[in-house]
C-alpha cells in the first residue's frame, strides 16, 4: 500500500554540500504490504528522479570527458538528472548500515536475481523478491540510472545528460548476425544509436579473411537513424562495420559521476532538507556491485578515480566487479557506446585495455606504466575489492590478465585488499535447469553460481563492517600448474577445446588515453596480450577455483565455452558468454556413484565443506541437494529404455 501519495517532493538547495541538488519522489510505498523481514522490519520503496549539479573546475570532475564543453547554469555548474529506485528499511536504524548499490546493467536491475534468487525490474510481488536474503540481511538497496542511450518507454533506469555542442566525430557500429536478415540495428543490442550528421558519407565493410572489405553503397542503405538495410541480406556469423559522422555527443562520463554522487549524498549529507538526506545517520558503509557491463563500469570507476567524491572522501568501502574479466569499457569517452563489450570475433572496441591489474604494471610496447588503483591509492580511498570470474571470462574476456603478467609468464601480486574468486565450471550468467540448447553446438551449461555469490556478499559486508577477513582468494595460478594455454589442456576428457580469445593491443589515436577522444576508427592493432585458461582434470572440469557441489560431485563436464552452431554462422568460434554441459555416460555415472542416495550424500558433503569455508550459506545446502537430485533424475530419465 502507499503510505504517501505519489507526490512530487523537489528540493533545489544551493547550500547542499554534495553534488545532489534535489530528489523528486514519485512514489513512496510499503514493500509487500508492510511485511516484516526479520530484524530489519518493514521495507519501503522510494522511486523518483535525482538532480545533480557538478562543478567542471573541481579536480574530482576534470576526469569527465568533455565536461568543460557542457552548458552551465547561472552558478557555473553542469546539471543532469537520473532515475532513482531505493528499497530501504522503514525504520532505517534497523538496517545493517550498508547501502548496496547495483550498477544497473543496460538499465536493468539484476541484483535481486543474483542474491535473492528471483527478481524484476520493478519488484512488486513476493515472487519478485525470492527468498528476500538482501532484505533479511538489512541492506539498503539503491539503483540509479547512469546510461544515456536506453530506449524510451520501458522500466529501464536511465540518465539525462547534456551534450558537448558543436563537437563532431566518427561513430563505429559493429554487428554480427546470428541469422540471415535484411536489417540490423546501428545501436548495440537495440540501444539508441548516435544520429547521423552526414549520412551520405557513411560506409559499410565486412571483415573478410582478417581484413575489412568495403561493401559498395549501391548494395545497402541507412533504413533510418537506427537501422541499416541490405537487400541481399546480412550473413550469419559475419562481422560488419558501419562508420559514420555524428555530432553533439552526450557527456557519457556523467554516468560515473551520478553513481559517485548518490553514494556520497547517502553517506555524508547531514545538513540538507533534500529527501533521504537523513539516511547518513544510519548508512555508514557502501558497496558497489555490478555484473558484466556493470562490473566493467566499476573497473573503469576505479581506474578513472571516481572513488573519491568532490570533497575527496571515500565513496565505496567495497567494490565487487562480477564477470567483468580483464575489461573496462566506453563509459567516459567522447561518442562512447556504453553497451559495447566487444565480441571475441569482432574488431576492437575500447574494452580490454591495459592496465588489467590493480597494482602498477609496465607495458613496454605501448610505453605505459599504470594500474587500476593508481588514482585511488593517491587519493587514499582504496576500497575492499572482490573480482569474481566464471569460466567464460577466461576463454572470452581475458580474465587471466587480472592476476598474471600481460605476457602470461608469471602470476601477478594482488593488492592487499583485493580478493579474486573463480567459479569453476560456469558460464557468464547462471545456468538454467533443465538445460537448453541456444545458438551453440552443445547444451548450455546449467551450473548456478548464485549460491556462492550469496555467501561472498555476506563475507564482503563483514569485511567492510568489522574487518573480518573474507575467504582467501581462489583462482587458477601458474605456480600451481592451474593455468595453461589452449594447447596445454589435458586431453583425457575427450573434449574438443576451441580457440582462446587473445585481445590485441589497440591504438585509438594520440588523444585517447589523455583526453578520451577516439581519432582512429577502427583502431590500429598490435601484438596480442597473452591470456590463459584454467587447466582441467581428467573429466574436463576446471582446477584452481571454487567448485559448486554439482561440479565437485560431477555428472558431466562443465565448461565456459560453447562453439557457435553452423546455423548461427562462424561455426567453431566462441558463442558469446555461453558455456557447455557434456553429461557423462550412464556407465560412467554408475561406476562412480553406486546409486542416487550415495550421490546426494556426496553433494551434501561438498556443500557442507563450502559452508565451513564461508563460501556457501547453511540455508543453501538444501538447495544444492535439490539441484543435484534434479540433475540425477534428469540423466536417469534420459538413459531409461
């Protein structure tokens, strides 16, 4: 029920001590009709719009590309606004004192699914909240829009930012069809493309034998500002590149500032009458969490120095970048396309960029010494950090570079407050069961890493709240013979391993690293960095990480790779973000496990071992046994006469 009418409450306070100058609340309502969640009590939903104003002259804002070109208000500040969604205890004193901000993934809220085992972009029903772990734990959950190019008219969280008027530049749109089609979007995954300033000068090329071959203009046309059309059709599995001129780019980096400033406001604002400013009495800590695109955002957030607010105070006490691999992204560059991740088959988007590790590293070939935490260390705002990888990130997103030298010859030291966890035998997103086929040659990997993530979240919060050390890092190491090249993988399993993606050094022009301006599209590429993959056991299951019970007590081989199906084109190339499952034969299962009860006893023992290591919650042991039973029964049914 609504405890307050859906009523606009806007405060524009020139005396505000943070970059948040107002919050307009459109809804304030009880969660699940006022249900109580353990000691946290009742929760409320706060939905609205947050207004920001930043000073381009402050040192903390000078890293925002093109901010100096944005229009200013009468006080010389740059204004922008973003969607805001908060789930908080009605009595904030009953919370755990930690604000957990999820960096929304392409405008979507994924955190409830990751930690509550169910979710929604607008959670309203009991089913949307799953088992409510986050609420039972007492977190204040926050989402704020940061991406400017989301389509309108949806539940996606977005930001409205000013543009750099009068600026022109080249935009590159790459696409790889999975089915034959006559039309393809210029924006990534359906997001809004930059407008065309000179459509007659646009070009289209196809990647052919490693080289771009121009396609004559007579064979294609710009069907609209958002789509490109070719009468003969785009072929599945082929890489196409469109180049065109655009103008007046939005200030992309203000998305980083929005995340920084909403957390600074919630942690430190005590003098303002802006709604939610009273939360600073109760919120003592903040965790920034994000998966995939959002994890890459957080790696960029750290590298670009945004963990210090405008007054130099620490923003996030803990940062968790999940399934980001060794990547960052286009979150603070001119004409940046934040949705672009870079397909291993395609050309180079500014995603897998040196440096890859937290501490300083030297790349002599490009003449740069740097590390992700150089700025945070300088400003004395280094957070506690979790990096979590699935198997896919090692095969397709350079995850090994987060903990090795960039030539792949040695293990790299971790920063003191950084932990890395590898979820062995997993794909980029949690698998579903029963498994499905998808666009790969093999059944998709059904392994579900969320049970491990739930325990790690509890451990991260304990670390920042009490100083209690989290579980030691678990990731494959060279000095333990747990990392290897594709040629060094053990062959006993009989698996046909695909090629490992090796990111290339890329030159985007002389202003790219200094000013965030790309002047070379596509980039000039150099030698590849050396990425490695986890070694496997005789079953084809990976070593060196955390094994879920279903991998530790295996009924098959669980991989982070899956070759594309011939129908999707480019057969044999890595299917983006997907893994495979190769169930054992009935004979192999029978020889290993005398029966269902014996198998489930071993699943229980494996789960209890993870509980002792603080890598699984006691409440999830029963769920692990249920998953094991479902897989056993599924395979027993498939092998029945």
